[in-house]
DNA sequence: CTTGTAATGAGAACTACTCTCGTTTAGGTT
DNA sequence: AACCTAAACGAGAGTAGTTCTCATTACAAG
């Protein structure tokens, strides 16, 4: 169990940024949510956040490697804590009806061989891999 | 080797749509491109296409299962022929610098076990899987 | 306390995409 | 062929998620 806020502050500092109250609020909210949040969802949970500041801070947190942005085709971007902070590599189930995004994990053995295969694919094509992203597209229980 | 246009026409007809010249042009372009195209790229290749019609037809082709839409975080959606038409299951390498999207495939054995694992994950959570999507995020040779 | 710099937030601006609506085209019937 | 009806077209207006502007506020250092 790492101290998420300490790590967030470290990463922001390395980027020449401060760990302000608003940014702490956002990190806290994403940590508590237990899954990706859209901006409306984030603002609904914390009314004191201004929309423009929230967007700006999410961009800054993303650049610092604290937050990860997920784009789906329902128009709303989703935000979650970077996996390095949560120490929990996972993937996403995306509902094509309501747009909700939830986490899931693969068996460790499969994840390993997947990782290796992706590295092989990447080196063969001179592509510098930063990360991979595996999404399940379908219909969630609530929408079916 | 299937006839892509025949299949496209069948799928459109099943949706109560016609396979018009503009739609054929789009399918042709996506087939020739050998990879996903953004709308600007598509219009650049075929100047006679109107923007609004191209967007509308891409949406119709997507609804009919002829075209697949890929959203990235560079703002531009990409379009490619549905894998059922190309008979070629593949994944995407997305360059985080220039936004370009290219295809790649996994070893068949790995793809199989991945498929099985995803089905297991899905049934366990009452999620009705329509498809999966695996992306490599990183920097392409041209941008590094 | 003072001073410089970064962060804030209300609203304007941006832009990828969708919608509107008058015109054109195409498929079916006589 | 000529007609008719409905679909498709396309130029431009509209929408909406996101980003930018800039005046104000908060913070950190000396």
C-alpha cells in the first residue's frame, strides 16, 4: 500500500508543478471512485471544482503521469489514477450503450505472455511501446 | 478473398440502405488504405466527397457493420473496414505523438487464449461481449 | 510585509462532428 | 420513356466536449 498523495506530489514536482488543494481533491476522488470517472461525474461529486480548472488540472496530472485518460466513443473522456499509483494493472469493460467504463484483470500468466508478445511485435516494427490497452466492448448488466 | 463490395451491399441492404457511389468510394478508399483513415485523410484522397456526407455515410456504414470506428486521444476518429469484411483480425499501434494508427496481429495461439480468457471474464460479470480491442500506445518510427 | 510566480475560475473560443433543409438522384411502376 | 416517391446529397448552421483567455487570488521565498 503506497501513499498515493505522496507519489502524486513527487511526480508533479518533477514536472515543476504544485500539489494544490484542487489537484488533491481530484486525486482523492479518482482514488475513491474505484473506476474511471467522466468530468461530469467528477464535478457532481465535488461541486466546488470549477469545470475549466478541473480540465486543466486533469491535463496537468496526466502530463505528470498521475492520471490516465481513456477515450471512448460516447463523447466523454474518462479519467482514472495511473496504474503506477494504484499498483494494479487492469483493463476496461466499456458499455457501448451507456458508455460506462469498469475495470477488470486478466490471469497473471496470460497477462505475462501477452506482455511478451506485444514487446516482440513492437521491437520488430521499431515502435517504442509506452503501454498497452485492452478493452472489452459490449453491453453492461444494467443496460441489457 | 471475398468480394468486399458485395458484402458491403448485402449488409447495407439488410439495414434498409443503398450502396451508393459515395459509399462505394469510401469503402474502396478504406480498402486501399491498408490501415485506418481519419476523415481529413479520407477527404484528401477523394476531393469530390463532401464532409457532411462522408461523416453521415461513415455512420451508416458503421451501423451496418461495414466500417469500424476507432477513437484515439488526438481528437480525430479513425475509420477502417470491419474485420468481418477483411477477414483479418488485428490490433492497433497508436502513436501518441502524431496520432497515426497502424495494424498488427498477435500469434494465433496467444490470440486464442486471450479470447478464451476474455470470455471467462465477461460471463463472470454478466457483461455481453461484442468485441475486444487491443491497442499498443507508444511512439512510431517516424516520430522518434 | 513585499514581491514574483503559479493557480484559479468564469466565460469566450475552438473544433470535431452532427443536424437542417432545399436540391438532386435513383429505383420501381405504369 | 415518363412519372413518382423516397432516399441520398451537400453547403452551411448548430452542438457540445474540451481548451484557452485573462483578470483575480493564493502561495512561497526573502
